[in-house]
C-alpha cells in the first residue's frame, strides 16, 4: 500500500513492541520493590534526588537486576538498544510517583556493575545493540553540544504540527506529513522551542599499552556521551564505559572531496534525497562502499579499577577509612604489617626491582618518586607541586631503560615514550581538526595521558631543543598551556617525570662536570629533583654479581626473582600511604634550613665537594618533597629530622660531582714515545725519544738530567721516570689561574706577558713561598710545563702561536712561542 494513499486510521497507528513494554513494567516493578540489605527500598531515595534541576539520570546496578529477575536482566543485556527508551519511560514514571518533577523533563537510566569487561579489539558487529562494558584510555575530548533527541516539525503546506519525531544521530525530518489530505514529503520546519534537546559529547578512547598485542597499532573508538555522562571523562583518564555498540553515518566519508560529484552523477535523473543512504560506488562494477561506522553509546562512565589504579591511586580526598572499606580483611592486615616493618625502605626497593643488581640509590629515589610529596596551594591560589622528577644519566648497559620499564609496568597510570621519537605536541598536547564538525579539538599527549601518574621518557638527551622547551611548564607548574588555532586552554599535567639520558660522548667523562656530560639546558636540569649518574666501572666483585644475576634470570626465571612483597601488595600500600599529608615540624624546619645553607656555602666555595650544578631554591623544595615522601612511606603525619636527614643524603649523593681520577701528566709522554718508536729508524737520533727539540718533554729530560747531576750519578736511560700526577681539583685550579692571567694580559695588550717562558716564570713567582729548594723549583717548573702542554694538546684550552702565526715550524724557538686562550673556551665558575 502506498503511503500517499494512507487513511486517517492507519496514519496514526504505531506498531507496539510487546517485549519492550513488558520490560518496562518489570523494570518499574524492580525500582519499586527492590530492597537493600537494611530492608529499605534502594532506589526511592535516589529517585528523590532526580527532583534537582541538574539531575536526570538514575544509576542502577546490574547485580541488583540479576538478583531481582534473571530473565529481565538477560533481556536488557541482549536487547539493550531496543528496550532502552522503555527503561527511560519506567524511570520517568517512577520519578513522578515519588517526587514533584516537571512533566516535560526527560529522564535516563545508567547501568553499572556489569560483570564482563571487553577490549576495544574484541568489539564486532555481532555486539551491536547489546549491553557491554569496554575499557580504554581517553585521548581526545570534544566540546559539549546540544543534541536534538526528539523533534517537533511544522508542515509548510498545511501548517500541521508533527510531534516527537525521533532523531538517530542525524537530522531526520518526517517522511510524510501526518495530515491525511496533505502529501508533503520534504517541506518541513523544525520548531526548536518545542523540540527536546540533551547534552551531547564525543570522546575518543584508545587501547592501553597493557592490552596491546606486541607489534600492533592501538585501535581507537568514538564514544557518545549524553546527559549526566558528559564531562565525566577527561583526556588521559582510563575508564570503563557501559553501553552498547551502535552504527552511525560516517559523515567524514560522505563529505570527502570527489565523492559528492560521483554520487550526483550516479543518481542524476533519479529520486532525490538518497545520496547519503549508506551505499555508494560504481554500480556498473558492483562496487559497494559502506558509509557507516561503529561507535559506542555509553550510559555510564567509571574510572578503571578504582581500588588499585586509575584516578583513585592519587586521589587526595580519600581517607584511611574509605581505603580500608575497599580492601578485604586479609589485605588490610598485610598493609598494616608492612607499615610496621622496620626495614620497609630496603624491602620495598628489592621487591620493586628484583631483577636489577645494585644501584640502591637509584631504587630509593624512584621509590620516593612513587610516594611523592604533598601538593599545596598558597593563599593567592598558586599551586606548589608535590611530584618528584628523577633523571638517570649513565653509560650504556647500566639498566637505565630497565628502571623505566619496571616503573611503567608497575604504575597503574604510566606512559613510556622515547625522546627522539617524540615531538613537542606529542609530549604535551596537539590541536587537531575534527573530521565531522571541522572544529579544532585538543588531543592529549604523553604528559596529559600520564596525569596523576608517571611519564617515563627514554633517550631524553636526544630530544630537540624546541621540544625540551615545551615541557618546562609541565615540569614545574604541572600545567600545559595551549594557544593555537583559536583554542586557548590550560590543561593539567600533574605527573612525575622519570627520564633516562646518555652522556654526550657515549661514556661518562669523569674529568668533566655533569653539565658538560649531558646535552640538557640549565632550566631543564634545575627542574629535576634528583640526578643519578651510573658509571660502568670494571670491578671484579660487581661484575661477578651482575653476571650471576643475569644468568640466574635466564636459566631459572621464577627462582631468581626474590620478592618479599608482591606488586599488588605494594600498590595497596602506596594507595594507603599516599592519603597521609605530613606536616613539617619546627625541628625539621630548622634542620632543612641548615642543610640548605650548607649546600649553598659549599657550592659557592668550590673545591673538591663542588656540586654538579648550581644550587638554587628548587633544590630546597626538592629536599622538602623528598622528606615528605619519606614520611609518607612510613605512614607518619609529621616530617621528622630523620626523614630530612635521609632526603639530604639522597640529594647530596645526586648533586655531588662524580669522583674524578688524578691527572697523569706522564701519560702523554708515554704515548708519544710509543708513536715515535713505531716510526722506526727514519727519525734522526737527535729527535728520537723524549729529547731536546720536543718542547716540554725536552725540559722534562733536562730536569731529570739536573737531578742526576745533583745526586752525582749518571743513571741509565732504563731507569723509570718519577710519576707526575695532579688531582683533578688542583689541575683545574692551575688552569683557571692561567686562563685568567692570559686574558688579563690580552686585554692590556702586553705581548711579553703572553710568551710561554713568561707564563712559566709568572706562575713560579706566584708560588714562590711554597718552593723550598732548587730541586723543588725544578720539579715545579717541569710540572707547570707539562700542564701547559696538556692544556694545549689535549684539552685545547690554550693555543700556541709563533711570530709567524700558529706554531708549526720545528726551527722556531720554544721561547718565541706565545700562548693565547681559545676564544671558544668558557671559564667555569
């Protein structure tokens, strides 16, 4: 029968869904009758809350449904999308029976406690319309928009009002006017005042690293949120979404360039209005390309596993009682037992990193990073971060990446990334254009995804400078500010950063400072609370222990891992300990100030104990955060001096320069002798070995000769030379004195003072009071000449010039050599 010839009787007739109406009655009976453990009707009190203007969703437990009527629960699970409007009607009737609610107010139902959780990868068209629960991490959120749920249209021909036209994710006018004498099919006007709208938001979720099969690309899915569910998930959150899989038109595919022309050509002369019905292509070739895609309509959003992870791991509002209620009696007893452990510090370190031998200081620093300090807010509203940032610098094969991987696997909200493969937008946030609405939206980067967690960045030194600058704000203020493409936002990045970096030259050079060894700027370095330097030394005992540990790990995997506490037990203890907010006592406050003054004085005085970088107020704040972390670990409400002492010791270990070996000034002579011996007999006797023409080495032989003359013996040439060694600190002091003297002479344009002999004489005159004998004078002269030789040929701090320019002619006299400071050399403080 043609719709155009419909009679008045069958135009208004609708098909009744008996199954859905039966579900509505049973569901309303469930809301009226289901009682909780104390005998009260459970959902009456919640229905009374729906009177409030901002409330319109009733949260129902699926476990309660199963306990009340198993058949009803099964039907709702299998036919969820079909019966959902009828469930909402049951909630509306239930709310009207128990409260004075407006007649035009719409109500919705949200279902929680669904037993089975599915991964994004497991979703297929078989699950369309059924009630399922999926988990994932939110990577993109869209603004909240009003969505047309039920439209009221006005016929432009007969002025008839057509009410309650359902809208299915796209604008859908009536197919025909309901007036039996009007045949209008296309000319309708939407009455926005009488139509029903609801809040609508799209978010995109992605598979988490733990669920991702090795070598696979993470899959993503769009989630549609309505009513009270909007704005419950932020970028970076790991959540469970309860709802159903639906099919929606793929607007981005329909509006792709080139498609429109092809479609209009194919349907030219045919009926209009069917260009976007989901099938298109070259009909002659039998090509069909679907313009629909899968999406997920969620009715409830909950953080993932709030007991041991998700947002709740670092939620500051939790109390000991609320955490205790989330645990079983046995779990709570274990947490209490751990808090009484006298050796808790050591046991937590060994249990957290059982496969890594040694590096105890690094383990302690990472453990305190997981506990963290106490975030604070000043009266002016300024936030003071409580998260601790740690950087590990070291030679290859010193377990740097293993530390990062262990933390990523342990922490419920950790993101692992590589510095070289990450851009500034990938680390912070990117502004991208939405495919459908063409609006700019924010897509979360690694630091936002690790909000309230740990961001592990490997190869930190390989990052480009512009990318390093992008995380300055995130490391100190713990926010990310974006002003791009008309989008201005300040986003949270409350994360601890655990970074690993390699030295500039591949291996750590002990003779240089930390700043010279790593390719990091001073602002970035000051934002790290702890710097740990791992040097691969040849030590028979250590090498044997590491080799045994690795061989045991490969041969007996289960036996080699010795944990006193399991990872779940440590997570529970972290959750409990982090709810403590220790206050600094007056005694500890004085102790912190004294230790900070010591660090500043030592840094200003220089010497052997000079720090690896400048001590600033940030190091004072680091000491406070580490002290609070120690107090939290021991479940204390007050920071005690012993906690400050351990924090100072850890900070002290971190910022002291790596112990540098003595400078062997004879080593250069030995290397030159070996090179000249390899040249064979082609070298004249007068120049061979370490003889007169060879500049500084000639002086050294002269010294030895003088010493022999003094002793009255002509020692054979095979006698070993006296070893000339200088401590690194003394060598640096002498070189700095020379550089300052030469620069002063250059500024005064005193050429005579720049001659090598004049520099040697100046130095000997400076230390005149320290010389006791002629032999001591000769030795000091030899020493200073060898230091000059090293500064010229090895450290390249000084440059030798003859009267003709650079020293290159062997005929030039040593006395004519002029010394100038390398213009590229920067004198260290």
